[in-house]
C-alpha cells in the first residue's frame, strides 16, 4: 500500500511539474515586415522561430507572420499593435508617421546620410521613443534597426537633385513628401508592392525605396538611373503591446528584451552589408551576392546637391515637421537628433 501511495505521490508531483512547465511557456503572436526583404528570410524568421525558443529554453516561442502574407501595407501596424492584435510587431517608422510626429522625428527625410551617424541618433533618441510609445501608443519599445538606405530609382536619366523638378516621385512618410515637393517634384503615395506597375504605366517617373529592396522588388527592370541621396533608412522599431508585456512574468520580460537586443544588433550588421550590396546588385559595380546584377547608372550626390539638401532641411523639412509637433517634441529632438546632426528644428 505504501508503495502504491509513493508511486501516486511521485506521479502527482511529476504531473504538477509538467503542468507548471507548460503554463510557464508563452507563445508570442509576432509580425515582421515583407517576406521578400532579405532581412526577413536571413535574420527575422530564424530568430523568432528557432533562436528565441533556444535562447529562452522554450519559455518563449513565437507564431510569426509577415506583412506580405497578411496583405498589410505597413501603415496599419502601429494601430493594430496598440490594439493588441499582435503581441510583438516590427513597425516601419515611415509608415507610422501620420499617427505620431514623435515617431516621425527619428527619420526625417534627408537628415542622415551615413549609418554611423544614424546609429548615434537612434541611441540618443531611444528614451524619447520609449516614453512616447508607452504613453501615446500603449507599446513597449524593444529596439530599432535600419534597412538599406532609401534612394531614388528613375525611369529616365538623373544628374542630381535639380532633376526632381517636374517629376512624379513615389514616397512614403510626410517628410519624404515634403522633401520631394520642396525640391520641385510631385509626391505620389504608392504601396511598395505596386511600384513596378506604377513605373510601367507612368503613374510615377521615379520611386524611393531601399538599395536592396528595389533590387528585390525588380525595380531595375523598369528603371535606368539610381540617385544616391539618402532620404531615409527604412528604420523599423520592434515593440510589444504594453498590456501583453506587463502581463509576462518578470523573467520572461527580461528574456525577451535580451533576445531582441541581439536581434537588433544582427539587423544593424546586415543593413551595413546590404546597403552596399544593393548598389552593387542594381548597377553591376561590385559583387552582387543575391543574384544576377542589373546595369543601372549610379549617380552620387554632388557638393551642390549636398548644399541644396541642407537648405531644404533648414528651410522646409524641419519647419514642416515642427508644425506637426508640440514644443516638448521639438525640444527633445533638438537635444538628441539635432545635437548629433548639427540641425535645429523650430516652428
């Protein structure tokens, strides 16, 4: 009888232990950007589906989806995440700016032209993003990373910024449109997946997107010139729904933060490689590790273009953004991104 009781007790204890183990596992509903982007297949997908469970000993797993399979354009992600449709989301800054000028502040068109300066600006702005997302959007900031730089693909020859004049140019984000129009062009908002047919039909003459993104989406098949002034970096932040995150045990909150910090670092490293690779793949100048290179003409900004960029920033872009922001927002930007770049925003 004693042996039976002992076995029963052991069985009960084992069952309770297994139940506790199961209940301790949390499955995250995660959405990442387009599946056609190199970062998704190379880093984001394996991180969420394989590395996160390994790094957390199975405490955190993920059901991963992406913009492509869900038919999302990108602009919906901030609101859907705030509503709790996703537990964790990769949210492209440029598609979220109509909802929040503070978020827009980290990627104002044309402000930053190199990755080292961008990293410094993102790090400086992190406390501003963290506070704004928590208070205004109900989200917990986990990290931010760039994609390859946003440059202009054109279906006709381009020599510099003066060639914006009279052209219909695909944009995303308010400040990118401000920049295009201040330079004499007309901004046309076209979803990324629809840009190639828009170029074919003459709906747009040129289109801004990433150096590797455009190659992946077959832009070189319908364009000839690649103008290298950077109007953005496709910055994307990773955030958790605050109610969901606050409901996690403290050890899982820490594990998620630590894991995403590693993901963020890997994505920064990839962006540095892919920015250069994208130019090589579009032009055939240098090694293209992602397929057959195209033969577009690359046009680097001249000194006159750089002077014009600065004038447009000071005369239009920063003023227009400041009009969408309040005094605290402007002050926070000036003490962070403005300090890094030597620019000042004012109404």
